[in-house]
C-alpha cells in the first residue's frame, strides 16, 4: 500500500488527510508537537457543512519532525508559504529516491524551492475547499464540494503519477489527473489573488462588495490584473472561465472571503508575499502594471508589520 505523509493538519491538510484515512489509505500526519498533543487528546475533528454538532472525530497516525523516518511514497505538502522552508527541512527524512511530493500551496514559486531541495520529486497539485481551522482545533468545512487535481508539471503520463492517482482517488472528494496542471495552478492563483485584493482593499466579503454601487465594476477591474499576468505567462483564461470567476467574485449576498481576508480580520499574519507580491513580480517581468494588486500588497504588508509589532510587545 502507498505510504502517504500529510505535512500539516490545518484546514486543508487535515480535511484531505482525514478523507484519505477514512478511505483506508495508509496516512500519517507530520505535525508540530503542540498540534500532535491536541490531536492525541481530542482527535482530528471535522465539522461538515459548518454546523456544530455534526462532528466527525478521527484518531490519525501522527509523527513529529524529531521522530520522522522514511521513506514515504507520497508526501502531500499543505502548509502556508511562510512555513515552506521549515517544512522542507522537517520532511527530508521522509523523502527517498522514489518519493513524489505534491504541494498544495497557492502560486507557483514553491515549485522551484521544492525542486532545489528534492530534484525531480515534485508534482503539480491544486485543491479547492471551503474550510477553516476553528480556535478549538476543529476543521469546519463549507457546503461546496472539495476537489483535488494533480499532474506532472510537463503534462506527461508517468508511472509515479498513476501510482499517486490510485492512492488519492475515490476517497470522498472530487479527484482528477490533469495534463495541464500548471494551467490549473495559474488559474487558481488568479482566483485567489483577485478574491484577496477585492476583499482586503474593500474590507468586506465578496457579497458585501457586490452589493454596493460600483462593487461589480471594482471586482471586474481587479480580476483583469491577475488574468492578464496569467495570460502573459502562457496560461490565458478562456472567456467562459473568466466570466465564471467574475460571477463568483461579484455575487450579491455571497459570504465568500478568502483565507487572507480572514487572517486580517483575526489579526494573523498573511501570505501576501507568497501569493500577491510574487504575482505582481510576475506581472513586472512581462511589462504589465498591476496597480490594484500593488495597492493590496502595501495594505497587507502594513497589516503584517502591525501584527508582528504587537507580538513583539507581549
């Protein structure tokens, strides 16, 4: 059986790892000592549909970096961009000659970082899920269907890709193998970036922005910037896909807000450099101006500075 190591048991890693474990896959979570203690005492808890009371509780296999041995066949990286370097150091004992690493971070910059540390090991991956980690450690999941997409970065159909697909498919979430995984990663980056710029500049959810005069036009103007960068990089958004994203990002009454909006609202540091600033840098590389994206970068960098300053005072 394929041995799977899930790095991180937050909202994303915790959910997909739990689903794989429930589907009788050989799953181990690599977590920090504090999270390990919490999971040992309370279990991995998932509240589906966002309703308290419908809580699934699992007792997953856990390991901390100090006790990690390998190799594993498949490593799923589910950490924030700022934690990537530490995660790559921690996971090293699990990576063998034939280990495949599938990261589920936003953007594409992490691909080079992983390849530099573990040459040839990385596959592309995209997950979509509406979930967050509650203060008590419970993973709350929204009503929308969770999905996972993986593929070789250059589109090939390889034995290791087929092995990974067999290990990850039919596990209670939508799953597919893509011959154009880089395009899928770029298009998710477009969506997450646009949603973050809209909500963090306006300091409101997508639905609240859409509900005021000029809100839809603002969303459309924001979406144009990351879409243009993606197109310049060779991954243009088809017209129908662009229209679909705009509909989602300008839907009146929608409660949707991306994770960085929640980070700001709850006084946590954000992934501004890994998600937004890196996209703006890609735009400059292609001679594009991204004024709204740049404004959001300044806004969130100031937020992060204030958060860190407040922590230093305690």
